[in-house]
C-alpha cells in the first residue's frame, strides 16, 4: 500500500506541469480556428510550429525545475514518501510529451481532421502501455 503513495507523488508531479500547455492551447484555440478560416494553410503550420517550440522550451524549464525542486519539497513536507522520489524523477520527463500534445490537437480540429486524432491517440496509448509493460518485465 505504501508503493501507491510513492507513485501518487510521481503522478502529481508529472500531471501538474502538463496543465500549463493545456492553458496555452485553450488560449490558442479560438485564434487557430479564426486563422484557419482567413489565412493560408502554410501560415497556420508556421504559427503552430512556433507555438509548439515555445511550449517545448517552457516545458523543458518547468520539468527541470520540478526535477530538482520537487525532491526537496517532498523531503521537507512529506518525508515518509521520500522513497517515491526515484519514480518521480523518471516519470517527470513524460510531462514534456504530455505538454506537446495539446497544440497539435487544436491544429487537427481546426483543419477538420479529428479522425486522424483517433489513430494518433491509439498509437500513443499503445506505445505508452507497451513501453511500460516492457520496462517493468
């Protein structure tokens, strides 16, 4: 039962930074829809690549801070869960990939290609669980 608490610390530290790009994507969504209606397709792609690069840099900084600061906070505030820090340090890097998902989803919706998302999400889910199963065998 203690392991559940250890992994909940890792999950909390991973999910929390993943919300920053969701906020950014929520702000970009109306602009993306408008942009797609009045501008060229290539302009929208360039616009979203720049936004995605900004999210990547932001997530790199946030994940780096979480990687180094969260163990300090756990040792000070929740010392009984200090054994979960190694799991936290491994899982925190997945927040970068979680953060990179939101803007391409907006792009797919704006270009009316939602069904492509089904295949992308199915592939990502299979890779996620497949990697997890292979890693822990």
